[in-house]
C-alpha cells in the first residue's frame, strides 16, 4: 500500500506545524479578526464607521534571493520580517493602514522547526506593522525545491479614506525630498550582491570586513525596515504629497512612480552617507555608480515629498521616532526627454 508520506508529503508534520504556530499567529491579532487559525478563510471585520469612503489597498511580494543567505547561514527567523516589510511598505505609501497579512510557504519537504522560525519572523513583522496575520498556506511539494530550501510570498491588505489617498498628484516644483534611512540592502539586488561577494570575491557569510564590524552574512540578513507606523503618524501631522518605497530599481526607478507630468527629481548624492555594504559591492564588483543606484536603495529606504516649510518639523519628528532622515533633494520642472531623476554632487 502506497501512502502520501511515502510520496513525500507528511500530513502529520503539517498538523504539528499548525499547532506550533498558533500562538505566534494569535499574538498579531487585532480586535477586527473574527476567526482563528485553521479555517478555510480569514475573516476581518472592517470598521467602516472610521472612514467616510474606505478604500482597500492590497500588495503582494516575496523576499527574492535573500533567502539564499538564510539557507547559507541556516538562520530563518528574520526573512519573515522582510516578507511583511516588502508588502506593507508598498501599501503604506498610499496612506493606507495595514490591516491584515497572509503568507505562502512552499518547500520540498517540510521541516517543522525551520518553518516555525520563518513564521516567527512573519509574526514579528506583522507586530511591527500593526497588522494581523490571519492566514496562510503551507505547501509541501516533493522534487519542486532543493533539499532544505523553501520559497515565500506574502499578501497585505490595508485601508485608507478616499480623500486621504496619497497619490502624488499635488507635487509641484519647489517641493522637497526627504529620505529615511534603510537598514541595509533590504530585500533587493541580492542576485547581484551574491554574484559579487561570493562568486567573484570568494567571500563567505563568516567573512569579517573592517568596514562592516560584524560577519558579512549578518549584514546581508539584516531585516528590511518597516515604515508603516512612521508613515501613519507623519501623515497625521504633515502635508505629505507623495511617498516612494525604494525597492528593486532603486531611487532611479521608484521615485518617478509618484510624480505627475512636468516634474523631475534633483537628488544630492552628498546629502547622506552611503552605508559600507553598498560601497563594498560597488568596489569588489566594479559596479558602475549608475547601476548601483538602479539596483539598490543605497541607504534610502523611503522618500517623502513635502512642501519646503514642513522640512524642519518633519525631520525632527523622524528623529524622535529613532530614525535617520535627510533632505536629499528637491522637485524641479522638467521637459520632455529630461531624466526623471537627476543626480548632482
């Protein structure tokens, strides 16, 4: 008699996994959550009385090849934070409050302890973002993945009042660009970083580079910064016209996504100090500067577009949060054919 376990899928392990993660999931619940873990769907009661015209905002993303660093280090409790960050930051830049999150975890053979560590990180990310982890899917698919490896995807839903949607339409020349510090590479550009650091330079996750002060693997595995709560606080106090989450494509590709026609960004590359990890990748890989700014965030994880008279107050508020922020440029007029982002020294 052939069984599912003999075919490579262990239902008992899946049941054990669900039991282990129930406390982690429940720790993220908000009052609006109406179901416990284990149902066919997660129910969330939208409090429409808080909004005149509630608009749902959704986003989905993954962690990319940053997962390869987790596999190399056999450390799995932080990539879940990255997963949440990449999704909730994307919806928060519309002015949306993240409400709930779902994850998809796929692997060839389920390691209950490893998967539990991943969900531990997802739960931590949800707590940082203020959203509830209300469901997910664990897929055990023999022969689909290399032994010991897995893939992740995440899905976030938030809400914003229609009159308060931040869409960049009011951005005009003279507005100022404020950059908030990233925590490192976040979850973008790892295919290039791994090629440079491990394939070309022959480094390892244990390599100690003087500029970093800790093992390379630890630096590369630093979780993505979650900006949702800061954004929600800042938009209550300041007239923020546009927000850009700096992900794959860097400042060069992401900032123009919030611009109306007729404007461009002038970025002062001397306004902030690029963290050492980016300088190392550039130097060891002989990666041209323009390429670096199109692939990586270069130390800026979020950009806010504000009127010039809001700059000092906003930067003071950012500092009070414990974040670093800089005035990194301004919005200027553009004509057809101009670059959408112009870098100056």
